[in-house]
C-alpha cells in the first residue's frame, strides 16, 4: 500500500467561553496519509496541529460513545465515520451535538441527557432473592432484548430529535425510551407497571411524533422509534 | 426558580384517539370520492339527496367530530412543543378547545341543513 498523503479541509465550531465572546467556525486543513481512515484519525492529527481544539474520545472503536458530534449536519461517531465517505473537495464541517449546552468547542454538557436516562431507572428491578447462579430467561425472551441493550449512550439520537430540542427537561428522548423498553421487555424485571405509569405522560413519552431522526443517525443501527411504538402498544394492551 | 413538574399521567387516550379519528376521516374521504365518482355530486339536487341520507348524516357527523378531536390533539401538541409559558399554554388550550367546539356545532348545523 502506498503511503500517499492528501490534504483535507475542515470547518470546526470553536467556542471557549473563557476567551470567545461568541462561537465561530475555524477553517483548518490537515495532511492525512492512507492509514488515517476514520474521522477520529484525522481529528487526532488536527489536535496535534492545533492543540486548543477540544473534543472527547476514548475507545476509538464505537463502543464508548464519547466522540459523538455533528458531522456535515448529521450526528455520528467520529471513530466510525470513514474519511472516504465525505465528498471530495468540500470541507468537512464539524459541530457539537445540537441542543445541549456547549462546554467548549465540540464538548457538550450531557447532564440533561443523563438526567432523562436515569429517570427511567435503567436497572433491573426484581425483589425476589437472587438465585445461586443467575436469573434465567428463555432464549425467546432473551431475543426481545436484542436491538435494545446495545445502546452506548452516545446521545446522537436524542440530540437529533426536535422533540428533545424543544423539551429536553420533560421529554425522555429516544435514548432514554429505548433503555426504558429494554427493561419493560425484560421478563426478569418486576416493575413493568410502574415503568409504564412513569412514562404515561404527554411530555415524557408522547412528545415523540415519530420523526425518526433517531433511527437515521444511530451509529449502532438501533431503532428507538420501534421501541417507543412497543411501549405505546403495551400501554394499549394494558388499558383495553 | 420554579420546580419542574412533569408526570400528568395521561396521553395514551389522546394518542390512540388521534389514530382512530385519522382512520375515520380517511374512510369518510374515500366514501366521498366514491360517491362523487358515482354521480352523487352531479347536480345540487343529487348532492342534497345524498347528504340527507340518514347513514351519510351519521358518517358526516362522525367525520366532523373526528376532525375536531384530531385537530385538538394536534394543535395542543404544537402549543406543548413550542411554548414554555404555562399561562400562555393554558390560554391557547382553552381558546383552541372553544374554537373547535364552536366549529363542530356550526359545521354539523350546516351539513344537516342540506
């Protein structure tokens, strides 16, 4: 493989509340070689060039969910976004996740997001004494949790959801609702009714208008809209 | 700073009603299209006779009520989505509700007069 270098241009949202009166877009370019395949590789090089650029990253393989950002107008993980997915000759535009307060540059304050996540009690509630080894499920029951437990809480979905932008303090958001259904669907959980009661609310659940931005952006290919539909279906079954 | 309160404990009924009223309106629209194709709107007399039919009166009443309920949930959702002031929301909820109830009575009176 040749180690040909190429120049890639970036436009990056910059804001340091200690120094800047307001945010601005910085034009910067970086030389990349053929081993720099993902956006995160390019950003590490950018950081070497201008170490004042702030962004979060950790595992660099789509597991930790730290490097979620708005890439060319669409939320995604820098570590899973291929550099060759960008149109040639156009700058790559990087902004922080929309709808959350910016701490600095591409780093946002996730407090509100996690507050909603915690509000659905994201843990198994079972008051029976634990068995000697583990609480068993049938393979069919376990099957229902696929597509739910894989969420890495990167917040790409919730911060692309207009309902979450308008009511982040009241609407649980797609990530929180996906996690809520993960426990509602779990046959080992004993708090199904309380969980449904907790969500039966015009704001907490019913702000979802099935816009489906969440499904469009999820870097793990999950479907929060489907999970939300299943929660509503369960509420209907419970009510009639 | 007021404390945030959330957890009104309703929502399912309106969500379900919006879906059901949507189906009612879609079915009524299809019936009206079929009637138009079948010549029920070829003249004023034919149109009048069609609308005076007991079953069509029943359906048109259902349509108007469904339209208003559907619009109530939809417009209320817009106020809830975009307005932060509870006082303004309450005012607009009441105005919307009063307008829709008024429209429903008025529309039914017009249609049943045919």
